[in-house]
């Protein structure tokens, strides 16, 4: 979640400005406390005032009289989001046995992020492409060492992919920290600003100059994968890089939440229950667009279903790298084509490949070209990925390419390996 400063506001005394009601009026003090907080702190004053009026109207009409705990929290949650269309709003009933922290130190310990701080996986994919699957932006102070270690693991990559499809947000300082490795540390870049209504102040966020400069990757192409669930700080990361023309966004339009929040703890004297109000009290302001992605989300450059985003990003990256002369990405392209767009060959075309080739054998079985090395018992099915090119189904890093003579007859097959070597097998009956 896109968060501003965490706050523990024990407001039972302030909330109890309404006298306890008789009958079924259980949690009037909680409703009034939420209304007051929204009225005073919601990022848009007019909308905050009208939302508070809505809650008080429901209170006066008796619509909330029989509600408490999860039922009340769910109703208030729905009313606030329905009125404001701000998905950052939340009202939660805490478990009955929950007790507040005894000190700010204990509160910090409870909310401290835990390793691996959202870094779900870090890999090097075919074609020397770095891949970071990041499920959250934990506190910048907590993750600094982890971020440095992650960037060290992808050093020397030809392209870098950030997968934010399951990233719900977090700390804007963490966004700035991670983004810093994508720029020249000697030239700070203004990424975003946040206006806070309670403080009536604006804070600017820039790339950092104090990172490990040896790990900076200012010239490496970047792709960011998104989904409808990409939200808040993850959207800021995408929005910033899109507007700065630093990354290609691939996937779905994001969730549309650009309002950092504060957390308020409310206590009911009547039921002794605690509630948590998540209240959007600030808004992002891009130095480029002068606005943000609230309600609209971040639009991708390459639009596709979220579950296809990685393949689409890889295809774009491989195409760019192949055009630059990087032949190794052919293996990545072959694997992608096998999954996304395998070629269909007629029976006659398949039969043209079938036969014995020095130490290799090819047969046609049930309209599939099958392959084995001489001496191996089982034939393996092949997938056609380009004209005269096949890969073994489910095997990456190996391509079988058939050679033709001037008249178009198939005379040999060459096995090409991702490790850089190849071996050629001549068709039986063809002179070497």
C-alpha cells in the first residue's frame, strides 16, 4: 500500500463526542470518529466533508444501529469507497483479543517488514535478461542492503525486467531508492512529489546519490510488468518511469491508487473493540504531468493480459537484442515462439524432414515430427518455431535447424546449443 507516515491515533476520547445511544445503537462513537477523521484529513476537503455527511446521515437514520465489529467495518468501508471511488480507503475491525502497542517502539516492531522484503525472486533469463519479481515496496531503510544485493545479482544483464504484477505498493522512499539504480547517480532525477493535507506541505522525491555507484544501470533497457492488481507505490514506480521514458510498461492498466494513507486506531468504549481506519490524506504530483494516476491507473505501452506480460516483454527485449547483433537471444525467441506461436507443418512438409542423419533420426508420428539421437531409445516430439527450425518440446537452449541445397532439398541438420557450439548431421544418401 502507498503509505505516508504510520500513525497510531488512539481516539476513543475524541470519538465519544456523541452520547451513547440506547437500544441497538452500538457503535455510534466509532462512526462519528471515522466521520471526523475523514472530514478533517481526507486529501480532498470537499469530498471529505461530503463523505462525513454521508456517514452521519446513515447514523441518524438508524441504518448502522445494529452493526458492530466486522459488519460495521465492512459497511463503513463500502460507503467510503462508494462515495469517493478512492480504493485506498479501508475500515477494519481488529480481532477481539487484539491490544494496542504499549509504546511507539513496540508499534514499530509490529509493523517492521520481514525478509525477503517483497523480493520474491531474482533470476537471469535466456539472453542475459535480469528479472526481479517484486511483491511490495517495504521501508527503504529496511531494504537498502537487499536492494543493493539484488542489483548486484543482475549486473551485466542486457535488459532488466521488474515484475510488479503482484505488487500492492508500499513506501515511496523505497520507490526512489530502487529507481536510483536505473540512473546516473551523479545526476539526481526528480521522480515525484507528495502533497499532505494534514501538514499542508509538499515533499519531493528524487533519485539517490549515495547508492553503490558501481551497480547503477543507467543505460540498460527496462521493462515493467503490470496487472490490474498493481497498485499504489507500484503504480508510482511504473508511472514515474513511463513519464521519464525510462521503461516500457507491459501488461494491464493498473489499479488507479495515487493517494498515500495514514493509519488511525479507533477504540469503542461500549464494545471494547478496536478498529483501524486507513485514510488517504495525501496525493502524488508528477513533475512531468503535474497530476497522477488516481482513478485512471497507469496505461501500458504494450497492452496484454497480465499472465502474458512476461512473454510479451521478453519478445520485445529479444527482438531488440537480436537487431543489435546478439545471436544468443535466438534461443529465447525459439522458446517463446514454441509457447506463443508455433508453426503448423503439413504432413508432406513433415515427411520431407523425416529420415536418418549421421547420428540423428527423425520420424513422423500422428502429425508430429519426432526426434532422437542414435542409440537413445525414445523419440521426442519437436515444435516448429521458424521455417526449418525446431526445438524439442519442453527443452530450451537447443535448436535443430535443417539445411537445404540450392534446389530446396533437405541435406543436413545442425544442432545449435546455447553454450555456443554446434554439430552438423548429414542426411543419409547425401554426399558430404
